[in-house]
C-alpha cells in the first residue's frame, strides 16, 4: 500500500527539486525501478511479468473486443511469435507499422512524427534493449506525464489471437518496437481500451515535454508557412486532423481524405510551378494507405511543371499513405494543426535566444478556488492567482512574442477514459503601482476595476491551452480558470519567457507579516465567566479534579453547543482529539486550567463560526470557511484550504460547527508544535519523536 496522497505530494515536490522527474533522471512509474527489476530477473533466471499491468483481460479494457474474441486472446512473448524477434530491424520508420483493433490513429500519427526525430525517439525508447543479450522479458519506455518524465516498465507479453498481434504491429513479423511502445503507453493510459479516441497533440506532448502550439486552420495566422517552416528546421513533431463527419465513422471522402482522422506532417517544400511560388506540405495517413487524390497528389500532372531536381526529391508514386498538398488546401480540408517543439524558438526563428521555463502547479476546488471565468464577477477572484515579475530588455519589434503561457489540466483519474476535460483559459492583469505592495490574493474589487492585459479568447475543453504574449517589464497577475465556477481539477501552469521571470502562487504571500488579531480574539475574558466554568468543571470532574474524553463530550455538548448542533454534537473521538491537543501532562485527561483554556477556545471559535455563517444555514460553505479563517487571524494558502475542505467537509461541501472547531484547534496545535521544535524554516525529528507527536495530537 503506498503512503497517503499528502505524503506522495511532498515526496514529488522534493523529487522535482532534486532533479528527479527530469528527462535525464525520470521518475519510476508506479515505483517500478527498471534496473532493480532487471537485476532480480537475471539473478533468479526468470522472465519478468508485470504485476501492475498484467497480461490479463483488464489490461485490454472493456468494450474494445467482442466477448468471443476476448476469450480467444493469448498473451505471448515475441519469442513465442517469431523464431528470431528483434526490437528494431533496419532502423525505425513511419512505414514500419500498421494499426490494430484499437481506434488510436491519433497515437499512430504521433508515432509517425516521432520516427522523424531520432533525438526524441532515443529519449522515449532507450537504446540497447534486445531479445538476446541479458534478455529477461523486461522493457522500458519514457514519457513526459503532466510535468514529469516517467520511466515505464512493461513485460513483453503481447495480446494475440491465433498467434497474431491484435493491436499495433510491425509489417515485418520479426520486429516488435511498435507493439512494445504501444503497450507501455497503454499502461500509462490505464488499458488498451483507454487509448481509443484522442488527438496527436496529447501523445506528442508526452513524447517531448515540449511547447505545444495548436492552430485553428479556419483562421490561420498570416505567417503560417514561416511558422511551420521554422518548426520543421528544429526538433519538432507536427500533425493535423480532418473535419469530423456526421458520425464517428472514419468515412473516406471522394478526394481520398478520411473524415475525423489524424495525419502526420512529414515534410515541407517550397518550389516554383509555372513561374509561381508554391508551398507544399507532405502528410502521412497512419493507416499506411489511402491518399489525397487532388492537386499535387501522386498522380497529379502538376509534378510535370516543376524542375527535375524538385520532382526527383519530392515525387513518388506509392500507396504508402503519404502525399503532398498545398498549404492553402491543408487549411481548407483540415480543421487544426498541432506543432510540438522542444523549445519555443520556432516562434521567431531566433535559435540564439535562451528561453526559461517556470512550472507552477495548482488546483481548482469547488466552493473555494474554482471561481470560473471573469464573467463571474463575485467569485473570479477566488481562482488561484500567480504573481509574476518580468525583468530585462524589452523588444518593440512588431509582433515579437517574449512570453508563452501554457495551462494543462492534470487528471485525478488513472484511467484515461474517465478523464473529463473542462473548458479552461487564462487571464493576465498588469499590476499597477498602487498594488505593487499588495500581499496575498487580490480581492474582487481589483478585478472589477481592472481589465486584463491579455486573456484567452475562447475557453477550450482541451487538455492544454496556450497563449503567446508580448509583455513589457513589470508586475503581472496570472489567473487560470475554468469557464464555469465550482468545477474541480488540478492543473499545471508553465511560463516560458525570453527574459527573466520570477513567479509564485500568492495566496500565502505575506512575508512573515504580523497577523492582525480579530476583534473576537482581543476581547478580554470576564472573571465571572471563568468562575462559572470552574464551578461546572468541579461538578463533572473526578476525584483527581480531571475530566476525560467522555466527560468532556457531555460538558461541551450540554453547555456550549446545546441547541446549535447540526450533526449530533462532538463525538467521543472528537473529544479524545481535543484532550490530546490540550493535555500537557499526557494523562489522557484535562485539569482545570487546561479545561478552561479549551472552553475559551471553543466559545471563541463558535462565535467566529456564527459570525461568518452569513447564509444562516448552521454550516459554513467553503467560501465562508475562508472568511472564518481570516476572522480568526489565520492566513492559509489555497492548497491548505483545499485540503481542509477534503478532510473536514461533508459530502455536500459544507463544514459543520463541530468540524470547524475541531480543525481549527488542531491547526493551532500544529502551528505551536512547529514553532517550538523548528528553527522557523524546517523541523528535524527522529522517527520515535515523529511517531510520538503524530499519534497523540
């Protein structure tokens, strides 16, 4: 059983800080270490079987095969399929493989683009893997997954029917790199069935971890050819998709193109035909057959109008799925183009310019940090906010972009088919002089009086959206949001910049400023009240003048919360927790001083609860919870508020009085423990000390 999620998040953050998760030091997917597993198998002389993606039905997934076909599936190793298997035969090419029963042309189109970039291919498919020397049925591949490179281990048992591979397979029966690569990607998606339907952009990002530009071909940029040409000169992967038909079927049109189908961009050529300059784009159908039959197709007479050298270089007559079209007809017959490049240099062709990237992770949580788009004036400010300082020289060249913002949704579900992308977008505000010293989240009044310096034109239900901007030096506020409020999802915000940037999430940006005490906190205690509490304490305490959890439960529910309970009052377990938090003598009981101190805290937080319960429901909504913390003099980050809502909120997303008091008492105690045992920045504990504290607080 893995450690709790909060522990995993801390581990992941520390790993990233130490370089784990980079392309040179990928994280072990599912904590499966390739080298350790290989040593184990070779030492024991066994062939590897992956227990986390085993050769069983659920790894294929539901609805992909008919039940009668599913019953025929046998998982075979390449040595059981071929007498002389190889991972790679005579190099790697887009013409090596064919699609199987999975409707994943989007994935194959991205593999086709991958085969054109040897540097990226070696990153995804580490070299030196064979079926001969040190073979133990174990292989590994590397993918960039939501901010981290991961090393994915698989066994080489592949699904077959009657001895034939049923999914992606090489045209040569002795070559297995396509089938192994697909299996590794199926593992990160959850199953083979989870690979149905998608866009090449998704897999191209997972192959590169680069910069993605998505272009709507119904409104292409004026410099479209220059953009594509520059991308083609760098390490980039490109693909495009045709318009969908009335059904999900891949209907072949009269012009040879397939509706709702993904194609790979495999080449670009500028040539002269009939005295006119022509921009040609070479495209490849991942089915390996079926081609465009219009102008500049294989059989087009237009090839006779170009010089012999260009014709020899570009023209071929083969039904291999590859063909040429003019850029104008690409824009006419295709709906979108995706360019995925290792760096943003292709935007302006300046290879000498050094781009830097800042990666920030956040989360929208319904009721707390999911305020929706700017049209939601009362809640937009609750979205995560990021302060960015841009320094350095600023170019005034027309149209030159110096900043790229990428917003990617990070799914909470392991299986890809369960992921529901939300409509997402970005707004960028310039911070004026009078707000430069502002700390913490910018309030609703700021957004009602300031217009964005830049923002997403259309919120897209895509995994990733990107905006390229020209920002002059200064302070900016970036607000990523979903279109509708109260939609929950995690995200990754990446800031690419030509000039120095300093970005951070600012919900907890207070620079150790003193916290103002709330009016309730500054109220002095009435001595008469303390006398009443003492009398009540003596009435219920034992002969040693102490109360245990059961006695405390009765005291609190009958005397403080009487008539104000929504869920039955404090439980015995709640009271045990309070005793542990206040028990300075570690007896499991509270003495008079400890009891009075606790009583005062409970009364204070009860008053804050009802002060901030403006809806008068007897519970706090998550937005009211934020105000309750502010009223108690506490400043919490969005991440901590999100955690509180998960741990102490009801299924409807509300906080009861008992839960609020319990959580804020515990928060008080945690702050005190850290203050006493740390140097103000970090805390070091021995194992026994950590267990001692965590088990009795």
